[in-house]
DNA sequence: TTGACATATTCCGTAAACGGAATATAATCC
DNA sequence: GGATTATATTCCGTTTACGGAATATGTCAA
C-alpha cells in the first residue's frame, strides 16, 4: 500500500504544490471560477479541474454552479488536522523564536560593548 | 511528473501517517534508537529504517552513532515550511474559534433567559 | 437545433511510493 | 576469526499519482 490516496487524506492532498497554490488563491478570494484559476496559475484547464477534483474529494473546497461556470471556495476547516498536528510543536516553535531573539539581543549587547574599541578588520580570525 | 518526491519535499514526506507517528514519537524523546521505534510502533524493522531514511533525506531527523545503535532525533526546524503555510490561515482559525465561542455564549444566554420559562419540547419548530 | 464557451472526464504513459522478503553492512562479544 | 545484534539496503510486485491530449458534458444564446 502506497501513501494514503490524495482523494482520501488531507495530508496527501496538500502534498501537491499546485494544490497548495490553488488553496492559497482561494483563501484570498471566494467564489472563484475555474477559468480564473487557470489564468492566474497558468496551468492547463484539465489539470486545474483535476486538482480541484482532489480538493473536492477531501472536502477542502466546495463548488456552486453559476451559469456555465463553477465557483469554488475554500472549506478551511477540513484543513484542521494539519493545523492541529503542526500546532503540536508550537512549544518548539516558540522556543526557536526565543533562541533567535536571545541571539539578537546578545549581538546587540556585544555591539554596544564594542563601541569605543577599535574595529576589527574583516577577515581577521 | 507525479508529486514531488518524498525525499525532496517536506510536505510529501509528512504525507505518510507512519512517518508522522515517528515524528510524534521523536518529539517526545530525543536520541531514540531504531529498535525502540520498531518496538513502540510495531512495524517491521526495514520499514522503519526506510521511513527514517526519507525523514533523514528531507532533514527532519538526524542520526548519531552510539555503539551499534543509531540514535535519531528531531530536527523540527525543517518542518517550518509546513508550519508557516498553515499559519497563513491563522486568521481563519481564530475566526472559527470566535464563532464557536460566540455560539456557546449565545447558547448560555438562551439557557439563562429560558430559566423560568417552560422548556420547549424537542422537535418543536 | 446549432454553435460557442466553461468545465469535467477518460485514456495513456511514465515515474514513484510503499510493503515484504531477503540480504548486506557494521559494531560487539567470544 | 566466527557468531550475534542493530540497522540499512536491495529487489520485486502492486498501486497510485500526475501530466497531456483528446473527448465528453453541460450551459447559454441565437
């Protein structure tokens, strides 16, 4: 058994870069026609339709008919498993940010304490 | 061209449920031997080694030798693209939480204002 | 109906992914 | 050295993903 099929699992569905692009696009506008996506992303129409089909299958997007167009919009709550999983490591991300902050502060301190000393030549080890 | 290869793209790498399990496991302990993972997850050893290989290739985990064991540990910063991408929709998640909160509050209000009134029968529209 | 447009589906080919079994490598102990 | 343990790699088979081209469906308009 390979990876869970893209049409059944959110994580697999978003593994495709162009699908993430589509999601990004739909997160900014609502009710976007397929043709618009085709134009904006510069992909062949069947490709877009197929990707939308996958996203539809996992429930990430939903469609509505308007004349001969199909308007797609995001259904972000279907993306929540991903959000939740990543959120698990929040603690870590914050620690990382702290580390970066600390480093910046230390550098700032070093800089200020170096004020008045002779500037080291570049390349001097 | 199928999906970007699991060994090159973080999103593809984490599309595999068992790989996420391994990541979860490694997020709780550091320096875990392969055998431990095999035991804890109940997977065949070659499977684990292969999954670890994928995670290694994307940089999510790193190894160190200790005797004849290989100790794996997480390298979570490699997961940041996922975190960042999902974070994009933070606004949305918060809105969702607000909606849930609001609904709960409304329900609470309804409950308190219903105090003293006769209880509506279930199914009454 | 016919025709133009918007979108979906099908068919085909190629490239991987994953699992399983067997085997290889590498470190340790006798 | 040989045996044992821990881990990695290889080979094979099946399943699936994706892209592209062609085609089908569906909708409007005249």
